[in-house]
C-alpha cells in the first residue's frame, strides 16, 4: 500500500540513543536541553535569527492572531488547510477570503486591497505546497495600510526565496512539524520572527506568561514541546539532507514522466528553491480526478485532496463565492511523495494518470 504521505522514521537505535539522554537527565518537558539543542540546530540550518518550537503547528497561528488580531478582520486564502481559517475564528476574529491565483495557487495579491476595511488588522497568507506567495506585493500592501503579515508556511521547511529562508518574510511565519511533513517531531511546529521584542512576547505566550518561577509577564497558555518530541526531531534532523535528496528524485521522475497535455501541476515562483514537500496534480475536471483516484486505489495507491472543499464553504464562516479556489479544490489531488518509493511504483502512478 502506498499513501500520499509517509512519515519518515529514523533508525530506532538512533532515536533510542537520544531518548537515553532524557532518562539520564530525568527531564521530560519545560524546555529541557534537547528542545534548546533542536532550536539551535534549526536556527543554524535555516539561517534564522529567532525560532521557537511548539507543541503543534496550529498553536503558532493562534498566537500570531492573538497578538495581531484583537477581534478584527483578517484577510486570508480559502485554499489552505482548515487550521488557517479555524484559528482566525477560534481567536474571535473574522476571516475575509480573497480568491487565489490559478497558476501559483496562493492568495491573489491583486484582489487584496479591495477587501481591506477599517476593521482589517492583518493578512494571513499560506505559502501553499511549499510555493511562495507574491511576497513583495503583499508586503507593499501591508506597509501601505499598516497591516501585519502572518505567513502560514506549514509546508515550507527548507524553502528559500531569493536566497533567504522563506521564514524570514512577514511579521511572523509559522511552520508545522507534523508527522506528514518533511521535517517532523511527530507532532510539533514553530513560530519565527525577526523582531526580538515580538519573539519575547511569543515566548511568554507559549509558557503561561511565566517570567521566572513566580512572576508573570502577561497572558499566556501552554504551547511547549516535550523532550520526547524534540528527541524525534533531533533523530530526523540527522537525515534531513537525505530526505531532501530522495524526495527531489521522486519529483523529477514525475516531472519527466507525467503527460502534461492531460494534467497540470503548480507553477512555482521565480527565485524559489523548492523543498519537494508535495506533488499536486491538477486535472481538467473533477470527474477525471475521481476516475484516476479509483484506478490508483484499485492497486492500493492512495492520493489526497489536501484542500477540499474550499474553506469558504465551511459552516462557520460567511459563505461567499470563491470561484477559482472552489474549482481548483475540486480538480486537485496530491500523489505519493516520500522517501523510499520504488521506481516501479512511480512508473505505475504515471501510467495510470497518463491513461486518461
């Protein structure tokens, strides 16, 4: 059986060796040495000034919205994982949807300004499938209207844009370290920002507001990651270059063997260095997608429509029409991409898709 995503598991001996340090220290949570070590490794590898790893990838979105939103409107994309919209609503803000660019599949920056009102506080845009939004245009708009920019970069571990980590753009970027991601801690995530004062606020927010044992800096909740999760991250990190290399080979096989007269894939921004996180296939219509999905399932190959339905159709938001996002969500699925897929399996996937 071949799934759309498969968790990379490091050799169990390596994980056990790191776990032994936890037992030796007797320290399970509250920012032990493994959490700090992992943060430092990630900071150096990704060339970041500040990174705080958290217990999941949704918490960073909630913190960013809490800091910037304050019961306001937040402009966002309808084509993303549900967490980007649900976090806005959960924090008592209102999502204002802007349709997507049909080629890059990210928020259409040309439609943002018309949606800005005196209640707008921020833009929450998703770098989808590891592809960058139009960063320059979004930042010009944000500066002009004094808005904050939050990038949901859950798919973007290791992505560079114009030579810099994609996490270095915007006021806050967030990432997911979920088990399905390129780099993972089982469950986990990260929040990144260049502003020292802001990262301090984020730090207090994720640790109940603690400023030492008995003093409290301000309001906070619990977003801390455990030593057990950090141990998995450290074990996975030892293989990160192999993970990128192996996933790149899969992407190159698809690029060379799929019939792009019958299907399309995402268009990546100029200046982007990919991380090979997903391989979305865009069919001519939903019927073609469903027929192909059925044929693949019959040989135990499974795809995933990651962002279906379009988020403007959720029952807890204002359901306005988003024609491009709705159309793309119906016609797009992700085909298997992970370390260890055999060439014969990739060849079969391409032949089934090309047989349309």
